[in-house]
């Protein structure tokens, strides 16, 4: 009888151990499999966003806080990827070098997709159709109704932002152009208001933004676009995974209407300008 009870307790103990092992296997969290076959428990690092804060409505500071269309897009992207966002404020001409040096993961700064830049970085699908636009004094707008063609043969003083699409366009299109290059849009607009230049050529969303918010309220954008361009986000050419994620994010935002809603919020006049 004692032998029976001894084996009975033995089988009960085995059953309890088996049940406990099943419980542990069901409650143990799973992790991504690392390249060596083990479990990778390392959380993803913050997504480093390269941004220039002197280009409203894309990105600017108000009261020390980052605001703008690209800021909203970056925060929405972080939620979509379930990753924290870390903004890296950079000068415009440092954006692509920082991307190439792996100091940032993506440029989200109202960057125009150009063949020259595409040699160095890879762009997402476009998120906004844009182009170069002229900004002039309202009293002189009649002189520039033909857009960029009005600049040919007249030699007006033209302001651009160094190393931007507008700068490249004027350099290539206007023979012996009288160009003054500025480091920020605010400086160029101030020069226009002070009659230091006759025309400012820059991205349409930025031109329209400053025309509406000009302190002197006497600046007008010339509706005839000097070019048709598209804006996109730039990533390192070797980062195909992030590129796919950006494009997936864009498709989702387009389908649910969030993309158009954000653009309309920050650039309400663009649809009218582009006829969309």
C-alpha cells in the first residue's frame, strides 16, 4: 500500500511539471529572430529626422517649438512605424552630407526631387506637386505676368536660396543672371521688401506662405509656375527597408485622406494655385 502511494505521488509530480512547462511556453514573449538565429530583444532606436527650421510652412519654430507640414508628417510617420522620432536640426546644405554620413535616417524638409540629388540619395514617392514661383512687389507684378520668361533679357535683380532648385533653375535658364543668393527665405523676403532685389524665386508653397504673411502686405506671387517639380523624402541609397516603409506610409496616408488634410492645413492656397 505504501508503494502504491509512493508511485501515485510520483505521477502527480510529473503531471504538475508537465503542466508548468506548458504554461511557461505559452506566456514567454516572442522576439524578432536575429541574424545569428537567436532572439533580438534590442528595441528599435529613434528615427532621426533631418530638418531645416527656416523654411515655413514645411518646418519652422514658433515659441521655441517645431511646427510645420514636415513636422506633422514626421510625427505621423513615427506612429505608423511605432518608433520614437528624433529631430536633427541642420542647415540646408548639410542635409544630404548628414544622410550620407549616417548621422540622420531621412530628410523631411521640403526637398525637391532632382536628378542631381538622386545620384547621392534615394527619394520616396512624391508627396506634393510643386514648382518654382516668382515673388515680387505687388506694384510691379504686371512686369512679371509671364513668369520666368519675364526675366529674360531684362536683367532684374533676382534673389534665390543657395543650392536650391530655384537657384539651379535661374542659373541654367537665365543668361548672365543678376543673382543674389541668400541663406534663408526670411532674408530673401526682407531684401525684396527693401527693394534690394526685384524678384525672389523659390518653391511655390514657401513663396505663397510668405506672400500671405508679409508684414508689409505688398508682395504677390506670380501664378504662372516657372517649373513643375515634386517633393519627396530622402534616405540613404543603401536603406531600402526604410524606403519601403516611407512609401507604405505615403500610400496609407493618401488612402485615408490624412495626407491631403495635412497639406490643406499648412498650404491651403496650393490647390488653387495648382488647379487641383
